């Protein structure tokens, strides 16, 4: 009996996904395989970007092991990073736009319902991920921006405050003369996380202050579902950190999930997305400021990541499984430094 049309399309999609995966160059060590989940039923698993992701996954792990809801756990974890004034790319203490104003972006998506909420260019509210969740749960909308997002947050009891710290204000004042002359010298590391609870349900959460010294009103990929993050509860989830314009042009997080649907493992799907962007934006190869990285998790609890290059620090992700101690994992860069 011949193949059904549906099976034929699935086979073609799988072949295309496999063909787009670029293997490591000779002489460059491949990324070590991501730790596999234990055999049997799913266990709580959280993956988050960057070194400060360790604090995020630790808080989220504690919440999940205490039988808190998956969204509660991710929100609490992201709040830890948003509240930290030493993290200059998220929440309180985030680096401002060219006018010296901190404008925050965030998004949260629930794989169980496929609903999402996000905010963009939010000012004077230090926990945009919490406002994004309220957008998802209290309205029929997905995205609120600027003054409207701020008014919505205040109606729900969020308190305004100055988000510039002495440290972030000093960085802005030193860079004022170079706004239009060169790429930002400061990092802009979005905090991203993906969680799976003990039932195998998935969710994502991302939060950022965006590109340092950006034009007022600039919105990156983080609050745009499908670009900065995406989750399909039947397949998996992906999130992005880096220059958001690159993922906005490619719906990259959605594309990673679709590659996993076609059979690619999380690391291969992330790498394929980076290579696809290189075809669209070849300037990434020669411009060291154009950094981008992804994390992903599939329905089996496998995790993976990919990154273009090493900059001032190695790209790492934090991982927590079950009751095991969370740990950081380095990711081998795709491009030479």
C-alpha cells in the first residue's frame, strides 16, 4: 500500500530539516550531547540562558518540586533575574535606550492552552514577565505596548519605580557620544527559559531590556511570539537571546519547533536555524556584534542549544532536572571568534 499524503509530507519535512543541519567543521569540537532525561515518566525540567540562569532554574525547580504550577515556577524564576540590579540586560538595572529610559520587553506562553501574553516598551515596572502573564490571563489580547501596557499594569496593582541604577546610569552616560557611531559595546543577554512539569506540559518565558542605547520605542524579538519564543505542547519549545532583528526576520523560534516536529533533536534544530539565518544575513559572519543563540527542549525532555560565537563570555545554559542540583553547560560556537 502506498504512503498517505500526510505521511509523505512528514517524510519530506524530516528530510528538509536534516538537510539544513550543518555539521561541525573539522578541527572544531562538537558540542557535547545534552544531558538526557531519566527513563520513565517526565520529571520537572527547566533550562535557562546564561550564567544567571542558574538562579532562575534553581528558583523554578524549587517551585515545581513544591507542586506549584508550571507558569508560577517560570515566572518566579524570571522574577529573580529581573530583580537583580547586577544583571544589566533585564528588569531593574537594565540598560536604557538612547534617551536614558529603560524600556522592557517580555513574553510568556503556555503550551497547555497555546495562549500567550507579552508586553513591549514597558517603562517603570521592574517585572515585565508578570505583566505579560496578566495580559495572557486577564485579557483576550496577546501583546500590549508602551503607555497602554504601563496603564494596564498599574490597574492591576503593579508599582512604578525608577529602573535605572547608579551602575546602569553610568554606563549610559559613558556611551552617549557613541549611540550612532558604533554597535553597543555592552551585552544584551535576554533571559529565556523553558520548563516542563511532571506531566510533560511545556511553557516558555523571556524577559529583556533589549539592545542598549536603542532608539526609543524599538521592540526586539522577545515579546513577539514565534520569533523570541514559541512552544507547541505536542512537540517542544525554543527561545532566543541576542540581536532580536535576526530572529524577527526569520520567525526563528517557531522554525526550531517545526524542525523538532520533523524529527530533529533540539541542538540540531537550533543549529539549523542559525545556519538558515546566515544565508539570509551573511553579514553575521564578519560582524562580531551580531550575536545570536537559541535554547530548545522537546517533548521527551531532551534539551539543546546553539550559538554563533564566543564574545566576552562563553554562552552557557543552566539546566535543572527533577531534584538534581542545577548545573551550567557550555555551548560550542558555530563561528570562529
